[in-house]
């Protein structure tokens, strides 16, 4: 009798036999809503993403195929840690997958690229936000503080170019300088909004906070951009003054994708009949890198310097002045988010990339009467 109890206590959990990481479909059997959210997210498509694949091909053409391992360290990290440099394993192709993120044990939040520590010794031990997880033998669990902190995201969202030192991924650093950071608002709070519920269909507890895995952003949820920026249009000394403010991003605006995305401020002047007199792009917000020859925008992998640094800092605004053409009675300003900098469209079109879902998105508008 006594022996039987000891045997039951010391028997290893059944699934602990799974030594290799498993695919999202396996996790989805119990964590279905999480899997469905993740699958459509930028993380769930970070390898298959056709836009990424085209840029990767471009990078390999200029720098040789030896560049690929550098890219996969963040875009297909399971391949990186398993040494699958050609990315052929189905788990590698899942991009930034469940088992990978939940086997991270530490992160160095500096600008070192791919600064995560990944523990390959026990693929079945899930690190997560709960101190009292009850996985009912599905797998083992342990509380992991790093998963509950913004620093976790810094492993990929904070990086400097290894040679030039240019900061290519700046989102985490920008966040550290924000009011959101001072208020203790984490990346997870905005990008993985939590709701009460069960963390797994087989879970016993209803938890007060289960974090969504949509990793919502401009791509997965463009309508979020409706509430992020505002334009204030006024006139001063006969000139048009446009103040564009970053109202909701807990970092700069645009929040990342340096030298890849841009936000344009366009202005149309109209006469008293409402007919257009002239149009202009008054400003382009965002960071643009230059290459060794000084041309810009340049891809992040050949970033040699910073040619433009016009992103809108957190909790801040930028003022743009425009001269008013003769006869103008009103002005309309439009702020448009370009998921892909227009400079790269010819390359993507030439490579036959499907650009659906990458249309420019109007974030804000404002109008001013000029007389
Ligand atoms: C980019 C890394 C990342 C990926 C990919 C990822 N997770 Fe998570 N997961 C996290 C973080 C970070 C938390 C903690 C969030 C918090 O503290 O608010 C978390 C929390 C969880 C939790 C606890 C409940 C909850 O939602 O808060 C479960 C269960 C979970 N993840 C399962 C999964 C599964 C299943 C997948 C794949 C379908 C997955 N995760 C993919 C980072 C990731
Ligand atoms: C047979 C069902 C089942 C499968 C399959 C499963 N899980 Fe879980 N998982 C659970 C249950 C149940 C919990 C506990 C939930 C709770 O305590 O609220 C859990 C908890 C978690 C947690 C939270 C751990 C913590 O301490 O915060 C993470 C992370 C997690 N699972 C990730 C995964 C990943 C990744 C996979 C796929 C490799 C996976 N799970 C597969 C049932 C499952
Ligand atoms: C292992 C590297 C890695 C980690 C860890 C990571 N990310 Fe990402 N993230 C990426 C990559 C790579 C992309 C771009 C993928 C693409 O565009 O194909 C991305 C894209 C995103 C996007 C853009 C989504 C959109 O729809 O526009 C958001 C938001 C995001 N990540 C938030 C987070 C947050 C929050 C965390 C921490 C909880 C995190 N990431 C952790 C690598 C990572
Ligand atoms: C206060 C809420 C908030 C916090 C905190 C926050 N973000 Fe964001 N994030 C946003 C909003 C709103 C956007 C959409 C506007 C934009 O693209 O900048 C965004 C956009 C992004 C994007 C996509 C940028 C682009 O345009 O391609 C990434 C990646 C991202 N955030 C990552 C992070 C990471 C990593 C952290 C923590 C270091 C973080 N965010 C903290 C609100 C937040
Ligand atoms: C340090 C981690 C890291 C490394 C290394 C890295 N990336 Fe990224 N990459 C990211 C993150 C994070 C994003 C998302 C940025 C955002 O939306 O703010 C991203 C976004 C992208 C995008 C935009 C995808 C889209 O659909 O809009 C492309 C293209 C890209 N990376 C190509 C590459 C290539 C090619 C390499 C190798 C030369 C590379 N990356 C190396 C982290 C990395």
C-alpha cells in the first residue's frame, strides 16, 4: 500500500517523455484560443511571411547566403537553437513558436541581437506567468519572471547592427523612455491584453488574467491605428502649423520596423470653391538608415548610419510648418501609415510578392480654415 503511493508520487508525468519541441497543433489541443490567435500573428508567420522571404532573398543576394543564420536567430529562432540553418524542420518553419518562447530562461535586455537564453534540455518544461499552474500531467511548468516583463521582448525587439553599431530594432529602448514604462505598463499589457478565463480547456481554474497571443500590431489589427495619433491644425503668422502627437504607443511612432515602415503627413490646399490648388508631403515620420554610400532608406542589414530620425517620441509630438499658397482657403492634412516604405515596392513587385494586407492606412485627418 505504502509502496504504491510512493510509486504514484515518483512516476514521471506521462508527457515528460517528449524530448523534442512540439508544434503548435499539439499545444492547441488544450490551448486552442491561444493557438488560433498566435497562428495569425506576426510571430506565427514570421518565417512564412512572403514579404520577409523577399527581403531575405534580397539580403542573400547582396551579402551572400551566410547572412541567413543571422536573420533566423529572430525570425525562426527554433531553427537557430536546433542548428537547422536551412530551416527544413516543420517546427522551424512555425516561426516564433510556442515551445520556443516557453523554453526561454533568461534575456539580456541590451542591444545584443537575439539575446535570449534558450534551454534545450527539457522541451517539456513550460516557463510561464503562473506560480500555481496545474497542467494535469500535460507537461511540466515553472514560474518564470522574465515572461512577465518587457525585457522578455527585448531579446528580439532591441538590437544593434553588429558592425556599425546602428540601433536597428529600437522598440524596447524607446519604451524604457516612455511614461508607460514609468507607470509599469509592459509590452504584454498593450500587445497581449488579458481577460479572465481558462488558460487551457483542461484547466481546473478560471484565472483573472489570461494573456491574448495575437501580439496585436499594425499588421494584425490595423484599426488600432485609429486611436494612436492626432493632428492639430492651426494657423500662425499666415503659415499652417501641424502638430502630430503620439497618443497611445508606449514607444516611438512608428514603434519599430525602422527603415522599413513610414508614416506620411500629406497636405492638400483648396481654394474657396473646394478645388485642389496644391498637394505636398509635409513630413515623413520614422527612422531611415543610410548605407555605406549614404543612400537611404537602406535595409537594416546594411545600416551604416541614420539618415533620418523623425519618429515621434513617446508621449510627445512633432510640429511641421507649411507655407500657404496664394488663394488657399482651407487645408486638409492626412496622416497615413505605410506598412512598407514605398521605396521598396518596385523590388517587391519585381519579385512577385503578394502585397495583400499591406495597404497604406489612414491614421488621422485634420482641417484648417485659412481665412
Ligand atoms: C513571443 C513569445 C511567445 C509565443 C510565440 C507564445 N507565447 Fe505563450 N506567453 C508568452 C508570454 C510573454 C506570456 C506571459 C504573458 C503575461 O505575463 O502577460 C505567455 C503566456 C502563456 C500562457 C499562460 C496563459 C496566458 O495566456 O497568459 C500559456 C498557456 C501560453 N502562453 C501558451 C502558449 C501557446 C500554446 C503558444 C503557441 C500557440 C504560445 N504560448 C506562444 C510568450 C509567448
Ligand atoms: C493535454 C493538455 C495540454 C497540452 C497538450 C498543452 N498544455 Fe500547456 N497547460 C495545460 C494546462 C491544464 C495548464 C495549466 C493551466 C492553469 O493552471 O490554469 C497549462 C499551462 C501552460 C502554461 C503556463 C505555465 C505557467 O507556469 O505559467 C504554458 C506556458 C503552457 N501550458 C504552454 C504549453 C505549450 C507551449 C504546449 C505545447 C508544446 C502546451 N502547453 C501543451 C494543458 C496543456
Ligand atoms: C524570438 C524573437 C522575438 C521575441 C522574443 C518577440 N518578438 Fe515580436 N516580433 C519578432 C519578429 C521577427 C517580428 C516580425 C515578424 C514579421 O514581420 O514577419 C515581430 C513582430 C512583432 C509585432 C508586430 C505585429 C504586427 O501585427 O504588426 C509586435 C506587436 C510584437 N512583435 C510584439 C512582441 C512582444 C510584445 C513581445 C514580448 C512579449 C515580442 N514581440 C517578443 C520577434 C520577436
Ligand atoms: C501603451 C501601450 C503600448 C506599450 C506599453 C507598448 N506598445 Fe508597442 N505599440 C502600441 C501601439 C498603439 C502600436 C501601433 C502604432 C505603431 O506602430 O507604433 C504599437 C506598435 C508596436 C510594434 C509595431 C511597430 C510597427 O509599426 O511596425 C511593435 C513591434 C511593438 N509595438 C512592440 C512593442 C514592445 C516590444 C513593447 C515593450 C518594449 C511595446 N510594444 C510596448 C502600444 C504599446
Ligand atoms: C534582433 C532580431 C532580428 C534580427 C537579427 C533580424 N530581424 Fe528582421 N525583424 C525583427 C523584428 C523585431 C521585426 C519587427 C519590427 C516591427 O514591426 O517593428 C522585424 C521585421 C523584419 C521585416 C519586416 C517584415 C514585414 O512583413 O513587414 C523584414 C523584411 C525583416 N525583418 C528582415 C530581416 C532580415 C532579412 C534579417 C537578416 C538580415 C533580419 N530581419 C534580422 C527582428 C530581427
